[in-house]
């Protein structure tokens, strides 16, 4: 169980699945969701849901507070 959070102000996303905060590809990560303007929170080996997308699109030049919560079985 944990929470990871950060503030970002993106000028541009220039890669699919671009990393924001990670503990590697095989643990947990906050990153760009493929080639969209959404943020994805993903975890490997969690036993429940393994990823979730933001509801809001990131608009370049604006500040966002990102938080991913893993309850032990669910991502939020």
C-alpha cells in the first residue's frame, strides 16, 4: 500500500508512455498514457487492477498535481 504524488508542468510530451515518476518498468509508474494527453498509473504484481487512466487531459503549460494510490488491491 502506498501513494505516489508529484506536481508537473509539461511543455510537451514527445514520447508514447513518457515517464513522469517511476520505480522501473516492472514495478509502479506515473506516465503518459500511450500517445494521449492523459496520465496513467500502473503497477505490476498488484493482484488487482494493474492500471488506471486520468479523467482529465493534460494541457501544456499548466500545473497539475498527480497522485496515484495503491490500496493493496485497487488503484486510484
